[in-house]
């Protein structure tokens, strides 16, 4: 008799509730963890999780817990579905509870997320040989409408995933595909991390529409917030990202290629391709300045890409300007707090060391 993979989903926001509900609807044993007891209570009061939109169904069998120990003990695979700035906190609270055989998947990892997670586990005494992997992006475009009720606007057709060390990637992808056939094996963490399209699409339009956001104007983030001029700035950032990728030997996709592959949309330029992405219809702009589009995507996307650029002597002036603007707007020093190579314990490495570490793990360059 085949034993189904047991999943714990860590995070009860939009993506976490969507993933837990989807797993439950598909019949997989699933536990949903959140440190927010009120959120779990609201879901319990709602009687479970209900999906509408591209995926429909109700699951009453999701186990709800506020205990990281319970979440770890329940699962073979732990799907971390929180903003990437919370990865360090999740690693810290999971560190005492992980054991051999656990697979942790960051959904998404953003850039170098699995490296940060692994580094944090070790800092907090986790000696188990845990496989940490990261998805290139979140599987769903979704929003929580009410406690336990989630609308899925679309499910991506393909999401690359990579493990640390890279030689475990095929094994992780095979394990995930039992539930999610959309996951495909990437070459390594540089491919998933440098294909971080959120770093291109999120901070800059937010900053360039900041007056509208501060005036409580409600507008479609992608279709109204990304004008032709804004799209030209995104194109410049995308070009800098691709130059860093090429210098590291990574065949990253352009943002337009990503839209075509993931959503089937196309256009003569990036603005038109975004306008032709139906999955973005109805996704509203952030309601406040302190949004994850800045607090997440700058320190865990733009900062590590810029830091990798420094390693390979590729300038990233537009990206750097956005990092400085975001720091000024929020009063935070994202250069100091973000995923720089120094903060990930990778300072002093050259490109060869970095590739060897990603392929074989930290012991390979110790």
C-alpha cells in the first residue's frame, strides 16, 4: 500500500491557506501552522478551508497548530509559505525539531533563500542533514477573501525548484510532484534565485506609485500601476539581473519569457506582456507603504542580486537606486539587513567556491 507524503504548511496568509486547502482537497494529510493564534481560531470558526476560482473545493480535515514541534513531527515535507523576510524566524523556531529525512521547501525562496535558511539552522544548533529547497515563485496567485475562504486567480503552469545541495534537487522535485506536477527541477539555487521576477515586478512599481498608495487610492497593481514608463524602468532592472546571471553562468529568463512560460502571455515589450497577463486582472495594489513588495522583495531580492553583481564585477545602478529609495522610504538599511553575501556567511568566496558550495553543500568549502 502506497503511503502518501505528509505535508505541513507553515504560514497562514494568502499562499499558505491556498496551499493547505489545495493539499486537503487533493486528499493529502496536511497540517497548517501559524504563530498567529487568532488567525487559526478564525479558520477553525469557519469550519475549514474553502477554495474558489481556478481551484474549487472545501477541506475540513486540515490540522491547525501553533506549535512548530507539532508541525515538524507531523510532516515529511514542510512547505514554508511566508514572506521571505520571515525565513530566518521560521528556521530559528524549526531548528530544534528537524531530523534526518525532513525536506523543507521555501515557497518562494526569492534569492538565495535556501542558503539563508540553512545558515540560520546551523547558527541555532540544527545538526540534522535536512534538505532545504526553494521554489522560484509561489505556485498560486491568490487572495484570502475571508477567514478560511481563498480565491485562486491562477495556478502557475511551471515552477522550478532547487535544493541545497543541488545534487538532491531531482529527488525533491520528484517528491513534490506527487502532489504538485507543476514543480520541475532547476539546475541549482542560482537559477531559481536569479529568476526572481518578484524583485523586478514588486518594489519599483510600488515606489513609483507611492503617492497613490498613500492617498488610499485603490487600483489594479499590474494593469494600472505599471505604465509604459514604469515598465521601461522594470526592463532596465531586468537587464541588470540578466547580466549578473550571465556572469555567473546562469541562463536566466527575461521577464517577458517568464510571463510567456508561466502564464502564456506575450507582447511586443514588457508593458504589453504584463497587460496581456489575465492572471493579474483584479490584483489590487498594496494598501500601505510598509508592504511586503518592499519589505520582502528589496532585502531578499534586489540586495542579494546586487551583492552577487559585486562578486562578478557587474554594476547594477538601477537596482541600487531602488534599494536606496526603499531604505529612505521605510527608514531601514536594507543593505545592512538584507541577504548580502556577508550576511549569508559567503563573504570571501569566489565564483568557483560559490558554485561548489551550491552543488555539494557547505562542507565542500569548509
